[in-house]
């Protein structure tokens, strides 16, 4: 536990859509008293703002220009809330339309440059857990702990479907499965910072595991790291 008190402990958790990154990272950070940053929420915020502003997500220049001027703030008081230009968009960025647009927006180098800049600034604030799709390979390549979470496509689709049901969203399991397949392809095939495990990452297949079981495994890795 001694090294957990050192400054700038960085835990990078990556993985595909529906692998449980955000949930797991949030719980790990809470149990260890670390700062948690959901980078996916930042990309979702840009996607939401573009859609809400009537900007075509196909227009790379317009989306990139938007990403450079909007104000994204993450609040960590009682819960992690996401604000865009002062508006609480925490729930809105989880909309299915945003989910369908986010991979394309995240593929734009200009958007990633801007958000990675903000993410690295956040990482300087102290010990943290950061999750996303390129944290260990690009955002924080020197992170002391790197985890790559994965699960079978059917398991990831099931999890995301249940999340949608709990949030009152009427989306079929088949729609969710197809959406995840598209996002997997877009994330892994993009030219700039594609989704892939870092060479020194520990790969954890979470298929069939509970949240507590995955959290326990990751905390053990951190403590032994």
C-alpha cells in the first residue's frame, strides 16, 4: 500500500465498448481514494454538443472547431457530473444517438488532440484512475499500472442493454449488439490512436465475472505493482 501514497500514481484502464471500464474504474478509484476521470464522457460531450448544435458529425472541421471552444467540466462531489458550457449533460451524453456518433468524432485527430491535452492536465492533479480506449497507449503511456478490460461481444451487448433498460431507454438487444460491433470496428481500425492493449498492459477478460471480482483483481494488481 505504500506506493499508493506516492504522487502521480496513474492507473490506465482501457477496453472496448461495454467492457465495464467506467463502472470498474469508478469503483477502484473510490476504494483506493484516487481521482477518477472518465475520458469517454469527454468525447460524448463533444458528440452531444455537435448534435444539439445541428453540426453534422461527418464534418470533421466543424466538429474539431467545436471541440476547441466548448468548456467541458467534470464535477466529483457526490457523483461525477459532466457539464458542457455550464449545462449538466451527464444523462444526455448517454443517449443512443450520442453513442452512435462518438466513435466517428473520436477518430478526428484534432478532437483527440484537444481532449488529450485536457486529460493530461487532469492527470497532473494527483493520483488517479483514468479509463478510455487509448489511455495506456497514447494519453498516459508512462502510467505505472495499465489494465485492458475485455469481454465477449455478446456479454458486452447484454451489459449495455441492461444499462439502457435501467435508464428507461427503449433499445433492443439486437440494436445494442450491432452498435457495439460498429464501435469495435471504428475504434480498432482508426488510424490515429486505435484501440489496442498497451504492450505492458494486463489483459483481463471480464466475461462471467462480477464487478466485485474484477475490482478485486485490479486492486491486487495495483498493490503488487
